[in-house]
């Protein structure tokens, strides 16, 4: 099964690489950046979804490798997991200039790739990292919680229906918040304990 998944994911990565309609793809080529499709186990039961790659991610082609990636690795270790045990990706696969929010037209271009990744991996749990990814997933699966703030929803599991069956969605704060706020670090650690119950 994994060989088939690798084949599908490699094909998807090639399509993202060749994307011509996206201004972010042009920006990537102009700056010698890489696409950041995702990383981790294709058989993972947990899939983490962030917003978009930052500079370090675009330089390496790997998601969450900067300071917030270090925090994510520590949070995973706190519940007995490593990066290799999960799958990590973003809604948008190319870096927006100056780390700005992706625009609606850009999101629309990259959405089919993320949906295909969900079909390939078939996770049992989707953990969204940050407000942007949370709102995207809530909207994509028509959850009535759309528009609610992450401050109200973080750490609360919700169930969505996918073609592969029921999937639990757990909104989490972006790991970057822990770099600036010790209290938020504690909140993230507590929310990861909620995540642990769904492993």
C-alpha cells in the first residue's frame, strides 16, 4: 500500500512543481525556492496542516523546519511521537512573499492538492496548526463552527465525514505562539494531551 501511496504523492508533488497558474509558483522560481508538499509517514493516523511555508521551509522544501518546527517536534515528543510518525503539510504549498497570508485565489489553486493528500493518507485525525488552517478545514467540510475563533475552539475535537469515513479534527494553536508566550506553550502542551487520546 505504501508503494502505491508514494507513487500517488510523487505524482502530486510533480504537479505542484509544474504549477503555472499560481503567482506563488513564479515567486518560488524567481527566488530558487522549493515547493513544500509535505513530510512524514504516508500511513500516518495523524495529519498536521499548517498555513503555508516560511522562508526556511521554502529553502529546504520541508515543512516546519524553523523555530516553530522545533517546538512542534518537542510537543510531539511530549506525547511519545516523532515527526516520522505523523504527516505534516500546509494548505498552500509555496511560500507567499514576506510571509503574508495566502490570497483566496491562491488557496483555491492549492486546495485540490491538499484534498488529494487527505485521500492518499486517509488520516484518522487532522490537527490544524493555527487559525488559518482551522478556518480552511471547517469551511471545506461545512462545519457549522466556521467563523468561530481559535481561542474558543482549540483543543476541542470535532468529527467530519470524509469518503474514507469519520475523521476527528482537533484545532491547535500554531507552534510559533509558544516562541513568544509561555502561557500559550502550556496551552499547546495541554491540547496535545487531547490529541494523544485520539492516537
